[in-house]
């Protein structure tokens, strides 16, 4: 079994509204970009894992028809907002199992104009009409009665639960998190939105689900990201420049919800994230204090605050103090979402997991331009999809 795997090449498209491109166009652009970044060809890939949630399936084979059909195994992946991270992990596991020494992971989504998303990542139909279906055909609808399965409402409740449990978190606290991320986005040319907002603008904008106003919500958009993964044995046969730019995958973890005697209405985004973080730190042989930057799943401002705690970037219950210390700003002790996060960079669901890793890799390579975190050696990328699935990857700069 291969001990270490490395990201050899990685890319993301510009996130935003791409009316002239379909999911195959975007996925092929990302795939070819990752291959070019790695300095290899499709003919050298031993596996392709492709993630897409909204397109109806079979995206991997469609990508092959654009970038090269070589007869290799294709895995089509769908795992909520963790789809991209799951596609990457699929390739990592194949390489670790010795089935191949190089593979390609792709995540792609067309989501611009999708509107309000429900718990399954699908656009919600008319809320006034109940459509009984499958196992839910014999039960009453719950949305708006005993909670909500709409994303803004769900994560609004997640944030308010944290505020109620630990205190100190206010509407302004959550708005300040959004202010940080939008400020960071101004240095990211691939972000869907690169605009700085004042705190007053954020707090005064349209309320979507208290305490999240419109700028505090992730942006539905189109985009794709892809990565080439290689075994260490194969990497050592490549050029010195390829070895220098390669990024080590120190940990790759995927978790789901364990059974708990707890609320069956509000999804628990905490336990599986905290479990994943513990496993990832142990696998990488590091702790939270060793991280130089973090890209976490800030689908809403409320989610970012909660995940400071879940990723153990602060003591339990200390997320507000952690934020107020300035630590998660780009010039702070633990920069978080230097890319602008999902609130600014955008959230084309299946692309996000790899795009978060793309951001970390750019810093570890020293290629992040004006938003570069000086001396970055170790970073963590996190995504979570309700249902639920949490993916965490810890990445290290090359020491070869």
C-alpha cells in the first residue's frame, strides 16, 4: 500500500454565472487545467472520479469524451456538499490501494439561478403544495412546522443554537464574519464576487433567515475544480519542479453522522465535523495550532462561527472570542477563508470540496499572489454536506 499521496496538479475555473457553458464544458476546462498544472496527460491517469449533484449522473463518462477516453475506471460521485472532497478521496484511496499511481478528481456544478435550496441540495418547489413521495408519502410535511429543511433556515438555527448555548454571539458577530470574508474576496480574481461590504451594508441588507442577511449566505453559482493525485513512488520519478510544487495529502478523512439520542429535526453539523477533525489531526500528526491557514465550509456566516469550534481552532465554546481576537483574518494567527469563502467565492456544490483544497495548495506552493499567507506550510480544507457527510483534508508543502 502506498504510504503517501500527493496533489500534483490542481485548478479551479472562475466561479460565477456561465451562460455559455454547460457542466461538461466547465468540468473539461478544470480537468485539462489540472493536467496542465501537473505537467501530465490524460493517458497517464489510472482512475477518474467525477462529482456532480444536480446534473443527473454519468458526468465522468461525459468528461472522458471531452478530455480523452482511455478505458480507465470512472466513479461518479454524489455526496451533498462533500461531493468534490469525496471524489478526491476516491482517487486517493485507489492510489493507496495500489490500483494505480496517478488519478484525476473533478467536481462540477451549474447552480446559477437555482434559487432557495432544500435539504437535499435541490431547488424547492412550491411550498404551498405537499407532494407525497416515497417513504414520506405517509407523513405530513415538516417545513415551517417543526423546523425547516431549507438551507438558510437550517444554518440560521445552527448559529442561534450555538449562541444560546455559549452566549456572546450576536447578529453583529455573524455580520462581522461576513465582512471579513467579503474583504478577503477582493484579492481573489476567481471568486464569484470580489466586493468589499461595510458592516452596515451587510446588516442592513435583505434578511434571508435571521441572523443571516443576503451577503451572509453562500452564492449559488457555476464552476468546476479538478486535481491530479500521484503516489510518492511515482512522484519521485518526475522532474524536480513537479516534486517542488507537489502538495502532500497528510490526511484525508470522510465522516457521517453517528447515531445520537438527540434532536431529530435540526441536523447536527457538529459531531461529524469534530470527529473528522480529530481523525485528521491524528493522521497528520499535528494539532490545530500547527495550521497556517484554513478553508472551511462557510455556507452561511453562522456556519463559520460554529466550525471554528468544531475544528478545534479555539477552546469549546470560545468561537466568539477566537473571532474577536482577529485570528481568522488574513493577517491573523489562523487565517480562515482567505479565498473569500463560500459567501464570496461562491458555492457550486460539487466543485467546492476541491476548490477549497485548491486555495490551500496555492498558499503552500507560494503561488497565491497578493493574498499569499507568508511561510504557509500546513493547511486544512473542510466541507460538510447535510444528510450528512464531512470531508477534511490536511495538506503540507513539499519537502522532497
